[in-house]
C-alpha cells in the first residue's frame, strides 16, 4: 500500500473535518475561517506547498455556496465593477488590489485577480472568497 495512503488512513479522523464537504452552516463557516487562515500563510504564492489545500477548501466552500448561497452569474471583473459602483468606489480607492492601472486591467479582463487580492476583496466587501474566483 502507498505510504501516503497509509499516513492518510492513520490520520483520517483528524483530516476528515478539513476534507469533507460542509453540510451545515457552521461547518461552512469553519471552512471559510480555515481558508482565510491558509491565505494568510500562502498569500499569492501559487507554488506554495499549501496552495493545493487552498484550492481544495475553496472547492468545498464553492460547492456548498452554489447549493445554499447562490451568487448571480458574473465574472470576478463584473462583480468588482458592480461593487465599485454600488459603494461609489473609484479604481484608485482600491489600494489592496494595486495601483489604478492594475485595477483597470482587472476590470478590462487583461489581468486576473490573485489570491491576495481575492482575500482582500472578500474581507472588504464581506463576500465569500469564491465570489471572486
């Protein structure tokens, strides 16, 4: 048997809460907390050893949200544009994203949001991380 599988089996009781889909609002909220904590560690480093765990948690959260908290279909740029309009925010009012030029590129689809930017937008607007993915 594969060594990684053996270790997983031995630790499954501890790992199960992290890797199981949320079934309740409390489990969903806990996964969001864990994802935010991981994003503080990983930042926007997509090569970080924990980046796959970030992806896994985001997928589990997204699955729950699609079922229980559907977000209207919109690209991250469309959502950001809507939020800027709704909150009367200019491109230069988003330093957590970058310069006005970076925000402009994101809004025009020339650049994608990175993990750090997504986390910052999620915190600023009180939206789930995956709304910007």
